[in-house]
C-alpha cells in the first residue's frame, strides 16, 4: 500500500482497494476495535486518515507473520509508538530477506549442480534452513540441557505459535526502544514495568535459568543485561548501544530490588 499525494482521508472503498482487502474486512476490524475509522461521513461511509493507514499497515504486516486477530490486538495494545514498531518490523523483515536470499542462492546452486551433473556440498544445499545457528553459543553459556529444552519447546510450536511469539518479542523490544528514547529514567515506574515483563518473558522459555525451579534468575538476568550492551547483535534489538544500556540499567535496578 502506498500513499501518493493523498487527500486528508480516504473512504473505506479506497482503502480496501489500496490494501487489496474488502470493505467487509475493514468493518470487521472496526468491530473488533483493531481499526477505528477517523470519521464517519453523513452518508454513513467510514473514512480513514494517515494515522489509521499506519495502523492498518501494521495489522497487515502482523497478518503476514501469520498472527490471528486476537494476537494482533494483543500486540497492538502493548505498543506505544507506531513508528518505532514499524522500525522493529523492518529490522525483522530485513533479517527474513537475508534468510530468503540465502535459501534462493542455495536452491540455485543445487539446480546448477544437478544440471551440470556435479556434486554439491551439503552445507551449500542446506544454507538458510538452519534455525539452530546459535546452538554452540547457547550450550557454552548455559549447557547442552538448556539448549535441548528450549529447542524442543520451539519445535513444538506450530508456525502460527512461532509467529505469535516473535511478534510479542518484537513488541517488547519496541517498547524498550520507545521508552529509552523518551527520556525516562531506568528506575522509573514505566521502565520497571518493562523490566518485569522482560523477566516474565525470559521465565517463559524452558531451559533458561529463569525458568528452572531454584534457578539463578538474578544472575541470569544481570548476565544477559551486560551482554545486551557488549554484543552488538543484542544491542540492535534495542536501537543500538544507548538503548541497550537503558535496558541493562533498568534490569539491574529490577534485579536488585525484586530478584
């Protein structure tokens, strides 16, 4: 969906055509509270302004992830900034783009090798399919049993469940990024609520010290908090080093006071 020198708002028919959906679907979104029209004209037609279009784009992106409408409503309810949420989604899409590019290259190598009657290395054939790329790192940090439990838990989810979980994590990361750029203090009530949610999320993943009875939750959280800053792969989830430092400081306060 693109906007080119658009009017102040669009009718429901225009939006349905632009989005490749139907007016009935948009009315259903309104009924569910997902997408409220910005105004209703005297003829009863729903109209949508730019902020409504941004929200619709977010809904459609989450649908692309495989989320159902209840899960989408939950994700949207936790978001404080649509722009920040879209940035998080772009980062995820770029990661998917890279993975798909690797898959395409892998299949093309197989096709070329088959056509030429040549052998091809297994690692080239299977590049892009591996979801266990962090296995060695996890096992080194927390043990083989931790990896095995979390891997089994992840494999047990269907594609919709995996997509829902990813979206919830993206929403948490987005909230951290938004709050860190707002000027709030790591010790503020808003930051501490996010820290509570973060620890709750960590505790939901089988195999982690946070999920084990009697596990060293405090040490685990503090260790991760430091790693968010030290490892640029993790810092990127929070908008960079500054955002990661905010998350670390907030988690440190939470750990000292609550764990």
